[in-house]
C-alpha cells in the first residue's frame, strides 16, 4: 500500500499542470469549433483539446468517400460564418472539411492535437475542473465544455460465429469506397443513412450487396415538391402541428417512393418527425438506394442469427454465402469513459439526461455542445447559448462585482 501511494505521489509530481483562464473544450469537431468561435466573439478565450491529429477527425478519417451533407447547407453552417455561395446545396465531404478548416483559420482556433483526455473531475475544494490527459498534463479550469460528439466510438455488435466467418468484417468507419469489393457478395448490416449509402456505393462499384434490416425505418425522399424535405418540414411546422406534418410527409413519400413495406422496409407506427423528436432516431433520406432495391440490385434480408465459414444464417432460417460484411451499426458517445460526473450525462448512452433544448448546461461550470441528436443545427444553438452564459460570468468576474457566477451556480 505504501509503495502504491509513493507511486501515485510520483505520478502527480511528474504531471505537468496548466492553468487555463477560460473554458476547456474537449473535442475539435464542428461542435467544439463552434463553441470556441462563439466564445471568442464574446471576448472569452478557450482551449480546445483534441485526441486526434486534425480537426473534425470523424469527417476526415472515418467517413466514406461519397458522403455528402444530408441536409441543405443553410441548415448545417456553423455560427458566424456561412458556407461559400459557390458550394452546392449538399456539400461533399471534402467541401465540408475545407469549410471547417477555413472556419478554424478565420477565428484563429488552434486546438492542442494528440491530447487524449483520460479523465475530467470537478474539485470542489478549489472550485475548478481537473482534466488529465494521456501525455501526463493536468489542465485546471473553471468551465468544461464537452464536445466529443455522439459519434465518438464505433458500435460493433457481437455476432455469434464471427471468428469462424473467414471473410472481411469491417465497420463503416473503416470503409472508404466499394472498389475493393468489386465483384464480391457483401452483406451490409444496418439500414440507416450510412447503410443505405454504402449499399448504393457498392452497387456503383459492381459489387453484389444485400442489406440487413432488423428494425422499422422511415425512408423519405431527400427532396419533395422541389424543396428539401427537411426545409419543407421546418416550414410546415411553423403553421401546422407535428402529427399533421408527419401525415403530409408520409403521404407524399408514398406517392413518390411507393409502399416501402413491400420492399422489406416497414415503417414505425410513429411519424418521422415525432420519432426524431422523442428518440433522436433520424429518418433515412433516399439518394437512390430505393431504386436499386426495387430493381433487385440490392436484396433486403432479415436479422442475422449466426455466422459460419463464409456463410450467414438469418433468423428466418435461410443461409447464404458472403465474401464480406460491413457493419453500418452506428456510433456512440464516449463521455462516461472519461468524465467523472453522473448527474448531467447518462451512464447508459453518454448523452445529456435533459432533452433538447435543455441539455446544454449542467452544474459546476459543465456544458455540453452537439450531444442532443439535433445535428449541426442543434450544435450551433448549443454553442451560442454556452458562449452567452459563460460571457456573463466572465465579465462579472473580471469586474470583481458578482459572486453569482461561481461554477456552483
């Protein structure tokens, strides 16, 4: 026990300590950049810690080549800087990365890269957050902004017999394009936007994809009546109740896409907007995959029971040969693994316990940006609220005229 205490004391002594006058932001994705820019505009300095070697690492390192923003650019721009006018309605992955890099340059945002946070804990004895990193640095600050995102870690399900399969099994975070799968039989697991687009990409590369659909899913056209489905929905919600808007969306979808249930894509009982509002589950915006399914180029399958040698056994008893499996099974937050706090964030999913739009602020100077399943638009709203809230405390402390803005407030 004495040896352990001596070792802990030596580690604490060897750890470099850095006092940060403003907030520390964990994560240099779009959410973290938006928070830092909004703070800077309010005159509040901040420090961004990023575990990777670049900004927007998910977009730069873990997305497929054909990816585009699923929503029109006006709904995806960060605060204080619109997209360039010459960008298309749905910017490509590289265009979005270029936009983010220009955003960082404009606001002179300089994250500390390769600085993975191991733990962050509030020290009530001094009223500050202590953030320890893999490089043995301890940052101390009054405000902590969690911006690590809803997609920090890939979700890889355990499938019985995976070790026996023999073929390649990869998550979409490792998928770039279908070139390497040309001529192969590929099973894509997951029917969200990523799963649907990967199937389409595989078709375009002359692979033979099949799609595992385990749950109900809303598939909507990306555009309706000459306007983006999302934009049209937001406009209708200004005048009509959500359930009526859902009925209109489903009626138009039925006219444009047909009955998706006949293709093995059963719709949930709850409408797409109501489901998104209550659970955060995003509808699929079709960019051509449905036509491939109707044509027979993509086959829809039920859930997997188990894997065998180059063989997949489905829950309906069918067995088919496949060369590879791509897991479009999504991502999850990693907040519970490093944040030593259990009031603001759920230990189950790592997201704020309070629903949008109330999940951005916790206790003791703790904030959250971009973790409420409302996309880039929601992240921008969070960033603005956080900057305004911290600005009031920052100015009050600078004037030494208020005690109501302590981190306990």
